[in-house]
């Protein structure tokens, strides 16, 4: 009977551990990226068989219940929209990769990221989020050299429209170009027909009445011919000299159509300096930076990882997981190699199934009550035995 008490106590300890697991799961119901776990039970047997009563057949004495650890449930959680462009979720297979202060790689489904004061992308614990550069080298994501977009001098100005072939001259004003320092300059272009050369026009570029340069623009059968990209050497005040090309190669004609010329600027490739105004990630995990000058720049691509077996993963706390000794994790990028895509502005919630946890809670409670009853019954039997001996 005393053995029965010891056996029942193993059940009490086991169900207590099972209750602890349920409590841990339930407490993390709203923890982003959390993976629930279940307690794994196994029976305990005596190391040697004992002779069965009245015969030679061996029977094995049971010693009760033991726990052999917990098993992670790796099913995906629900994605919840947050509106924060730096909140990320993996929609499919894969874990984000972070590096702790000791330089060890950790893996997480919790994508609540931010840029710290130094410009590094970090998680809630301040660990660096890992990504690949253009050469495929793994490293941190940093804005240290990307907070500003430098000015780009205008190199090409494109034109479109019709230059009236019977006109005695035409002009295009308010041609805005940007120098290497980011300053804007306004130029004008005068087009005059060349005497004795039908279809040829002298193109004079000037700024404030000062001639920058001249070139010849020719048309054959109404379409540009010969040199259609006119080159000028422009030296803006207060900035470095720059080569400027006026491009008439597409969208420009010279016909006797209409009453006036419609040639006008259709675009130019320069821009002023800008500051960083927005950061986000696309579905492939590529950093997208937006600047106040309208420019966009692509940065590093987030690394994602997966494992070959559930036995390769161990929970480390802080919504992070590590690789067990001797296990193998594979690194890749979102959308390729079987990895899921990255969803910006959302986080993955825990995969805790509350109804299942409550069902497990009832089972643990009943098991604990049953083992408690065994202890009570065995105690009463021992008490009765002592009473008989006293009689």
C-alpha cells in the first residue's frame, strides 16, 4: 500500500507539470510569435520483472508516471494587422534571424522590429535583425549611411511635341535643371530655322540671357534625324560644371500641323537632396526607403531560416528559438526555396488554442483528483491495518 502512495505521487507531480505547461500556454495567449507546447508523459516500470502469483510467468511492476519534456506545436498563428510598417510577419514557412550580444544567431516568428538610435534594425530585446547584402553576405540592417539622399545633377532633359515646320522660330522656357549641389536653375531653349537647310534648326540654350551653347537639330520627313541628343557644357553659378544633354529622340516631330509649336519638356533625371521619410519591407523582405525628394532606394534583404526536424529547435525565451547541438538550420530569403513571404504592417499572434487548453486543463484536473484519491484510500487502508494490529 505504501508503494501505491509513491506511485500516485508520481501522477500528482506529472499532472502538476502538465498544469504548468497549460498555464504557460494560456499566459502567452496574446504573445506575438509564441509557440505553444504540450507535456509528454511516459509510464515508469520496475527495472526487473517479478514473478506472477501462482505461476512462473513474469509480470512487470508499474512505478507510475514520468514526464519526458515538452513538445513544441509549430502550427502558424493568426496574422494581425498593426499599421506599423516595421511590424513584420512570415506568411508561411520560416523564422526571422536575429543576433544577440554574444554573436549567437537566434530565430523568431515575432517580427516587432524597430530602428534604434544608431540606425540598426532590432527586435524588442535589442538584438540585431539579420539580412543579406547584394553579395549574399549576412549582416545587420543599418540606416547609418542611408538617412539622406544626395543630390543628383541633371544629365538628360527629354522633350516631346511638334515643332511647327513653317514657324520662324520657337522657344521652350522654364527648363529646370539641378546642379550637383542640389540647386535648381532655369534655362530656356530657342529654336531657329537655318537658312538654306530645310529641316535644320539652331538650338540655342541660355540662362538669364547668357548663352550656354548652340547645337543643330535636324528633321527628315517630319522625324528627328542625325544627332537627336544635343550636348551642352553647362557651368552653373556656385556649382561644378556639368554635361547636359537635350534629348529629342522620341516623341518629337516637325510637321506643318496646327498653328504653333508644342515642343515642351517631358522629363529630366536630376533631383535635389532629400531626407529619409519612410521605411518598409516588401513581400520578399527587401528594405524600401523613401526620401523627401521622391527617391526610393532598396536596401538589404531579410534573412529567414528553417529547420529539418522539430528536434532541431529549442525554446530560449523572449519569443526566440535556438538550434540544438548538432542540428542543422537552413538560411534563405522570403519567397524562395520554400520560404513564406513577408507581410509588412502585421504581426503573427500565438498559436495557442484556448479551447484545447481548457480541455487539457479538465483532463489534468481529473487525473490529479484521481491520484489524490488513491493517496487518501491507501492512507485509510494503512490506518485500518494499524487499527487491526492494535485490536
